C-alpha cells in the first residue's frame, strides 16, 4: 500500500528554531523610526518583552525552543506530512505532491506555533496580559488558545465587520477565556475618536492594531504587551518548526530535497515556516524552486515595491524594509482574509530581493476551483488562504506532466476551512468574482511610498 | 518529557474488524418483521446490498477489511491516542486519562469509519446511488465525503429545521458533491403527504428515514440503496477499528488494559467502536468498567426498556431487539443531536442485558461545564455528543482521586465541535437548561412498547 502518511515521533521533533537572518546573502536592513533613524531594542520595549525583542534582532542561526513551549507544541506536533495520491491520480501527473498538515492544531492553523511561544516568553518576562488585533479571527483565536493554556490574560480587538459577520471564531476566543471586542471600540482613544467621526465604520486591521498597541503601551503597571501574528522576524522564526519537520520527513521517506516548495503568503508566516529551511539549502547550492503565492487582489511581492513602509494605517509601528502596496492600501474584498495585508515580512522580502524566490499571484476563482478539486479527491476542506497554495501546487503538477518530469512538490496546508464555509457557499452559488487589482489603483497606492522616511 | 501522543504506524493498522456477536454470552435475537416473524436476508435486500447484509447477520469473529477501504481509512488512521495530562493536573487526580482522537477525519468525527466501508461495499455490489437521512449533519456529511471519494451518488434528506438553522454541514455535503435536500420534501410520497397536512413541520429523523428508504426501494433499476450511520450490527463492526487501535496503543505504551472505558452513546456506534474489543477482554475475565454515557434527556439504556421496537416513527424498519424509549419518542431539545435517538444498537443493548456495561446518564449543563474545562486545559473543542464522554471521564477521575487509586481511563473523543459553536455560545450566554426527562413523560412513551410484535 502507498505510503501517504509520513509521521515523525516526538523524539524527532525539532529542538531549535532556524533563523534565516544568519544565512541570507545580504543582511536585513534595520527597522526605522519615523525620523528615519534605525530603531533600537529600547524603543520597542513598551510594545514587546525584551526576550522577544532579542529574538527579533538576533543573528544566531539556531535558537533553542524552551521545554515548556515544546511540551505544548507537542500536543499536536510533529504534524504529519502527507502525500496527495488521489490528487496526483486525478491530475494524471508524474509529480509527487506532499503537503504539511498544519490544520491539526486546536485553533485549526499554523498560527499557534508562534502564539504559544509568544505567550510563554511574555509570561516569563512577567507580563500579565497580551493585546492583539484580528481580522477573520485565525490569529485572535490562536493567541486566545495559547494565553488560556499558559495562564495570561488576552484581549482581542476584532475588526467590527468580522465580529458581526463571522461569529464563530469569536465563540472560540470566549471558550478559551479571552476578551474579544469589536474594533473600533470605546476602550481606546483612537477608537473613540474614530467612532465619533464614523459611527458606522466597518473597522480595519489598521485601526485594530492601533487600539491594541494603545492599550498595551498605556498600562501604567508595565505588565501589558502587544502580540503580532505575522511579519516580524521572531514570528517567522517560531514557524520554522514546519519546515524543519518537513525536511526531516522528506529525508526519512527517501524523497530527499524537494524540487518545488510552496506556501501562501499574506504577512508571510506560514510560507516562511515551511520554506526557510529549504531556502538555506538553496543558498547552499540546492536546485529548489520556492514559491510564495499571493492573491491577485493583494499582489505584494509580485507587483508591490520593496521600500520602507509602516505596518499599519495609523503609522504607529516602525518602518519596516519590505515589499508593500502602501500602508493605506485596502484590497478588494476577497475571502482569504489572511492574505489581505499590504506588506510582507522583511525576511521574506529580503529573500525575494536576493533572488531566492519565485513569487506567484493567483485569482480567487482559480483557488476555489482548486479547493473543490482538492476536497473531492483528498477529502479535506482547506482555509481560503490555503487554497492559494493548492492551486499553485496543481499548476506545478500540471507543468511536470507537460514536461514529463517526476518532480516532488511540497506545500504548506496552513489551515482548515471549517469556519469559512460561507466562502465556499458563495463560490458554489456563483457569487465570487475575479478580483484582480487594476493597474491604476496599484500605481496610486504604491506612489504613496515615495514620501516615507528611508525611501530614496 | 511526558509522552502524551501515542501513535501507531500504518503497518500497525488493524487489518480486520472485530465482531462482538461472536463472543457475547447470549446470542443476539433476530430482527422481526411487523408480523412478528424473524426477518430474512432477502427481506432486507431492497434496502441494503447483500454483501453488507451478510455482515449484518455474520457471527464470524474477524472480518477482513478490504484493501481499498483500508487505503481510504489510512488517510487519517491510525488516529492518535492522547493522554490528557493538563486535565489530570487540573483535576489533581492520580488517574491517567487517555482519549482516542476520532475528530481528525475530514468530516470531523468517527462516522466516516463506516461511511467509507458502506459506500465501498455498495459500489462493489453495483449500486450507483445511496440515500440517507441526517439530523445536524454529522452522518450526512460523512456519507457525502465517502461517496465523493468512492465515486457513487449520494442523496441526503436533512431534517428541515437543521437544514435551515445549521447551514454549514450542508455546505460540506455540497462541496463533496452530494445532493442535500430538506425533509419532508416533495421528492417522496411520504414527504408530500406530510407537507400537505403540516406545511410548516420542522421535520424529524423518523420522517427523513422514511423518505430515504422510499427513494432507495422505489428505484426500479435496483441500483439505489439506503445507508444508516448507527444502530445496525455492520455499522458497529466497522467502528471497531477505534478500539482495536486503542488496545494496541495502550499495550505499546505499557499501560496494558485500562480500568475504565467510556463512550457517549446515541445509536451506539462510537461507544461500540471503542468498547467492543474491551468487552471481549471482559468476557475473558478482565476487570474493566465499561460505561456508555447518554443524556438525561434521552436515557435509553439507563431508563428505557429492552424490547422489540421499530427504528423509525413510520415503522418502515424491522423491529429490533434493543433498549428503547418508544419509536414515537421525541426528546427535549438538547444540543447533542447525535444522542437524541430513541433506541440503541442491538449489540450494545445485548451487552447491557448481559451485565457487561455500566450505563450512565448526564445532564447537558454538566457536560458543557466539562467541555469548557477541557477546552481550557487540553485546548480542543469537543462536539456536543463528545462532551458526555468527557464529563463521565472527569467523574471517574474525581472518584479515583477520592479513592486514591491510580486508574487508567480511556474515552472516545468522537468528534470536534467546530461546526457546533452556537451551542457553546448558548451555554456561555446562560441559555441552556437542565433537560432531564420527567418520569411521567418517560412512562407514557415506554408504555407504547407493549403493543409491539415480539414483546411479551
């Protein structure tokens, strides 16, 4: 019988995270303050605990995973690497398609890999409460889960329209003991001002980030901090368990290094988690095609510009060296909420600049078509974000068929879609449209980058 | 580090199902037709394919799992056996609590274990289409999944009120290619008659079963059959992979036989799946407490009567020898839809009559309280049905603490609750009530059994 399930024992679980910053051909540029000077660890101290700031700026190649973090991760890790034999057969391809199943965590995605680590480091540092923002709720529920297990308070500012239209991840957060409120809210100065001007605003991630940071920095006891679910270096670091496990699983299964590595990319965290250990192999000379996949509605790597930009609309974050569509960019409404971010993780952006990546953008209709093919062959229901990786894997498998090549393709199955079934219903009812970004809207948005500090 | 994840390799996956009928101290009584005579395989032929009827009446101890069925089961099996270390710590109990995680199948429950087998045997027999009924949609989505993968049509009659109030499992069925319609429907004679009399009826499982059987038996080409997700002997048989794997995992982990085995019981299938291999050990002399857990709203084993009764309201099924509350019984509205069945699998009932089981009934408020404790310690969200097994495990662990005994407890984590979050919201909002069945309502309902054929 075909070996479709490649498992690792707990003993084979990685004991350290891999830091790509140690191996990139060109060093990462530093984040800047609004006056254009490089940011110091001290500037970040009101927002993040110092132990995470140290990881953020570290150039150590390996950083040990603390035992208590490992113990929680091992409730669902190592995750299986699976071979999509039924999909291969359906596509009539000589390619072997493997997927790393990150949907098996209790919150249903890869997000708890970093949520658990962040909650633990904050608690170690004496922090009592974490604040964060969430859109559709993947990140918010992952942080609620982690804080619940580790015993630290959690406050989630959820974009109001999602709070009202997507009630289920909110229930998850309540079950795990977090306080989840709609943003903008009366709880912050930012929120109150916005509500006064626009009482009916649907809210945005940018507003929610500002509110969460305001609460964290405003706590005079100094015991509250803010947590971010993507983009930053330490978040990418925590996700590398995905790729480290996968590399070992492919080796154990006799596949060796894959020909193609694929992940969907919004802020970049699941893509980074899977790909960074393989980017290291590529830097060492291996011939691997590494593909971040983004929606045509938010084509940060494929059509954006590499520049210094803010992480949020209100410019409360430092300027990060990254591919961006401009920090005021609002993408067309697509169902993959996790891929609607205007920027990209600096580590992923630098790897792209260094020519290590081959970014791809795909329309959501192609992605849902791929998801249906997946569900009807492999059986599981992917998250809207994950459909992008599946569609790219199908493209690569079809290319292998045309070329007659027995390639190995591996992608990150970043999450399940069980709390996103209304998106599938919309697709099945023919209500989804191609939402590719028009050129003029792109140009208008990118041109605002010219005014940023650090941009020539 | 504590070993909390006990895995089996694919090589250790059971190759045969275990048939408890071969080992019960007293033989199963045969099903009866409405005139009180034992039913023959031929009578069942218009409803089920002959290869499954053979399994239904078999007294062979081991029945080989066909290779193609095994190949699909192995997409998510063997499932992990996990130790609930965080819950143990929270309860401060010397007991070790293990749970068999059946929530990892794509439809999210143990149901596909039999859905895949049934779809495959039907296809082997030349059947082109399966019909079934579903309440909340666990079984309907499992059969849709199985039929989609195996390549056979699937028509699901979904109880109308669930069809309207629980849209998500319906979307799952559509994704997997099944045709799901609300029942009562215009598609059957039964449905049309009911709609004429009661156009606003919310529907019931009894009506949906009648419609599904009518469509199956009414297909003149003879290529349509009906599938049932619980109660029948062949369904229990297919679920025994759960207990066979668990027995091996406990042995591999050095635990040996457990002291207590627990499963929630509606029609009986996940309970049977886990417990039957352990009931065999008990028949052989092992000292094991085996507990089916039912809701106090539908206390079939704890307060019902062992008698011959019909499987549905309309009396279209044979009379089965089972514990029942009467085939017209409608339990109070509780959220564990899968535990609202009036009867119990004949194999489970006979084991209870033979004194091999210690049934327990629990109120839903205790169950949701247990579920919250679970979510906040172990992290995952159980299905409303599964909360009953968790609450019973907590009771047993607390008893072990009082007795100062290091017991091993194992229960079946039959499914996740990600598509049942509205039930949790109702609990968190204080909207759920104790729905224990009043004595007079019980007596009234049970008294109708007196009129059944085969009842003294």
